[in-house]
C-alpha cells in the first residue's frame, strides 16, 4: 500500500497523516501541492490513492491547492480523500453558501456580494444583529458581529476600500497573554513559526466582497462528525456571541435526529470526512459550517455516560460503541477509512 499525502508549504500540516501511515505500516510520500513539480512527483510515485490536508491559511494557497485536487480527481487514476467537493467547500464560506443554497439545505439566511451598491441596499433593510465573516478563517477568526446599520455601513465601506483583515495573533477566547508568553519562552521556535503565520494571515486582506449572515441566537452549536461509517457528536458552547473557536465543550448522548440529519446529508453528497456544525431551530437543524478538516482539543469527540466512543448505524438503528476511535486527532481512523474505501472501489 502506497499513499501520497498532499499538503501545502507548511511541513507540519501533513504530520498527522504521516503519523497515521507509520502507525499502520503504510508507505507514503508527502507532496507539496504549491510547488510546480507536484504532478511529476505524483505520477512518479504512483500511489494507490491520495490523502489531503487542504490549506486554510490564506486564500491564494487554498485556490492553488483546490485547482490541483480538481485535476487529480478528474484527470488522473488516483482517488483523493477528502474528495474535491469536500475540499472545495472547506474554508471557503462563499462556495459553501452557494452549495447550501443550490441544494436547498437549511442554513441561516446568507448574503454574499461583490457589488458595493447591492451591499449598501442589503444593510439598509437588514434586521440586526447580523454576522460578518471573511471567506477563509477558522476558530472564529474573521467573524464580526454587527449590531446596527451604522456598524454595517462602516464595515461595508472598509470591505470595498482598504479591505477586511482577520484576527492577528492567537485566539483570545482560549488563552491569555500570560499563557502565550510561557509558550514563547518554553519554545522560541514555536513562537517564531506562529508569528510568521500571523504575519502571512495579516497580509491576506479580503477586498471587494462582503459575506453577511443572519444571527441565530444559540446557547450552543452542535458538531456532528462523520468519518466513514463512524459518527461522533458534541456541543460547542458559546463564549460571548460565538461558539466557533470557543473550545468549550459538552459531551453526552446527542439527539438521534441529529445523527439522522448528518448521515442523510453526507450520504447524499458523497462526504466521507465531514464535521457538520449545526444550530437547532424551531423548524429543524440549520447548517452553519461544513469542514472536512477539523481538529479536536480532547482525545475524544463523543462521550456517553462518561465513556468515549462512536455511533454506528446498524440494523436500521443507531448503536453506541465504546472505544478509543479518535487517536492521533482522528487521523488514524481517517486513514483506516480511506484504505477501506479504496479497497471497496477497486474490488
């Protein structure tokens, strides 16, 4: 078994895939997809299949990576996990919004426009608060609450002149200057790597476009994860106005209709690796995010009666299986799933 690991310029981005390959005794080659020789490397290596770690740092890197995954999936014999659609809507809120709208998937009302006049007309009649987001940005980065027309007007004018930047520096919800200082002292290399990332992100200005979304009042946000036939769910609790990036979690048995919704969504669109973030509303679940790449702070992402595990759908019912299924930030399970899917496709 040979696996090509597709990454960006950051060598650390592929580390979890590499660990998973070593854990399972799988031969691998890591390919930097932002280089010009990526296709030569891929064809020379001739893997059984590819696994990817699409970038979520700056828009340029993501665009280049996504284009190449499109060509691999459509014009080479190699399968890619996650696939092109999973990759394309990852960290691209505009693409995700149009995907949800085109397929009538319930989601918060969203407005995306590259027209200044249209944006001004929208904010003139909007119900506040509304949520402004940059197209790329994880853990709440690039998200801003706009509580009035004046705030939305100022944001819109900035978006179409100097542009919108994401947060500079670490997530202020989950750390403190003291903790950041301790980390920097303990590992100067880590500090300088993170500083470089923050500077690159600061240069990635979103200009000439706005993304506005209806604010859904919520005490928490559900995250339901599908990795192959394994399902996991937990609550992301809100800090301030947002649950995204809060890193405050609550575990327990999820409502079965949440698992049903996620299963139906993922099977309909061929998603094998997906974290689905949802709001519970009076009319049902609303999809807030779809992320094929996701991390988790704890060594588990589902817990029932204090026991880690997963849900599987067997004999037309959901069954909870106790066990440690999220080792190596779930990349061990990702690789097991990719191998199983490859064997199924080629059998």
